[in-house]
């Protein structure tokens, strides 16, 4: 049922209850609206996350929007109440991502990311699982566990290739290049960046291209 259908159904159920005395549909209508609210909260949180990630590089640190985490947490609570395991896994990922990417707190992030990966595997949600694995790889890299980081990123990349998320493949390859450089495999790192650049260019992923060039300079 679409968002519009759920809202229209709630209006219909209201009329049946108030004018006809039939309250049998209230609980179902409310669950439908909970699903709408969960999806909207998650989507609104994504907009705020994109604003943080796209903040201009003017030398100052971007500021976390205080509304972002409560939106993801609200979505999580609603998905759990609805028994929507797929939605729960996605909300858990974004909570973990916020702790890692915005707050630089891998210790807190990892638990959310691990649970997200587990739920995504159970529900066959490859996009969310690929994201969770990517960020678990980032956490492993930060902790100096390079082999684990490489394994996580390679599995994330395989899933992204499977679903056709090729700009995401190119993004993962940047991480793999940094890992290769840290393992004294500089030629592998540069070759990986060349391949990532070709993929990103072919798919108009201009932000990824910029990150690739930055990585090439650092490596």
C-alpha cells in the first residue's frame, strides 16, 4: 500500500468509526500510519546526513544537525514495533553511520553496524548490508586490523557489484587503495584508484572522482 493509500485509508476508517460506529479498522490504520512515519523519519534523517556530508570545504568542521539522530531512532522504534526487520536493519545502519562518520565514535558505531549487517543478511537487503560491511571495514581499518578491513570492504564491493551500485563500488575501491598502501602494496593501491576513477567517471560520480584524486595525492 502506498503512502497516499495509507493516509486515505486512515481517513476512511475515521469516518467509519465516527459516523458508523465501526472501530474495527482503527488499529490497522494506525499501523499503516506508523509505517508512513517510519519511512518519512528515515528519509528526513538522510536529507540531514547528506547536508552534513555535502557541507562546503571552507576549513571549518561541519556541524551535526541535532535532529538527525532522533529521526533515525524514531524510525528504529517504529520499525521494531511494526515487526519490519528490513526497516530495522536500515535504521540501525544509519544510527551507526552517524556515530562513526559524524561523531567519530567507532566504539559506539560498531554494535549498530554489526546488528544492521545481521538483519540485512536475514532479509536479503543487499544495499544495507553492503553499507554496514563498508563501515565495519572502515572501523577495522581505523583500529589497524587491515586484513579484516580488506575482507569487509571486498564483501561490500561484491554486493554492490551484484546490485549494480557501481559508484558505490568506486567509493569502496578508495578504501581498498588506502588499505593496500598501508600494507606496502603501493602499486596495487594506484592501480585500484585508476580502476575506481574509470568507474566513477563513467557513472557521473563527480564527488567520488574528487575523493579518488585526493587519495592519489596522499598515497
